């Protein structure tokens, strides 16, 4: 994706990074619509934070800090929102703080998402090399005639686009093993 999407908090920004990293997401709409219903004799309204257009079904996302999710008024709103969304055959998700290390790794790799800043020829050369099982710290040496920083940047781009994968549950480092995607 290349369009800007509005967000109102750092937590919403984190959700957008995860959506941008998710290969099944091909579109994001902020505050997509107003839901309105009558419950317990009162008009209830809610605007979800995001609509994720995916390869499967649309996903409606509400982003809320974990400590606020269990508040009765929030839980009530999210409950009827879930029912309305799932009645359409869509998915509903309440998203809170992600694992810190995974967020930091994705945030780091997001800096390499812009393919137009990288040499297309270099990316093609890397795609033609079997890097499965190669430690991240040694992968830059696989193209001896290319400058190491450019090769590392291209490898990070391939990790962002998931042309290569590695464990993002631990801080990225030279010992991370590169793998072909499943």
C-alpha cells in the first residue's frame, strides 16, 4: 500500500504497521462508517477505527488500550459491534498492545518498504540466490561484487515484503536465520 491512512494514537499507528506488513491486506479505510442501533431503549452509535480489505473477508478493527477494553461501556459497545459485523459475515477484531519486540522489528523493517529506493537488479539477484538457512549477519556477503550496505537494505526489504522470513519474536540480529516463505 502506498496511501496515507489517518490515525489518532500511537496504538492505532502500530495497528496500521501490522496491517501494512500483512500480505493478505490490500486496502485500509480509517473510520469507515457509522454503526447505529437501538439497544435497551437507547440509540447506540459507534464508528470503528479501521476496515481492512483482505484476501478473505473484510475485517473491522477497533483499537483500544488493553486496560480500557474491560470497561463496561467499552465492552458493551464492542459486543454489539461484533454482533453487527459478524452478522454480515465479516470478521471483527479488538486490537490492543502488540508484543513489544515484534512491534519494534516490524517498525524497523517498515523503513525498507519503499522498493523504488532500491536497485531492481539487486533485488532480482537476491531473489535468485538460495538464502534459506543463511544467518542474517552473513547474507550481505552473498553478493561479493555489491556494497554490503546496499545488499543489507535489499535483504531488509525482502523481509518487509516477506520474500524472505525470519523470527520476529526476538530482536533482529545477525544470528537470525533467513527462510523462504511457506
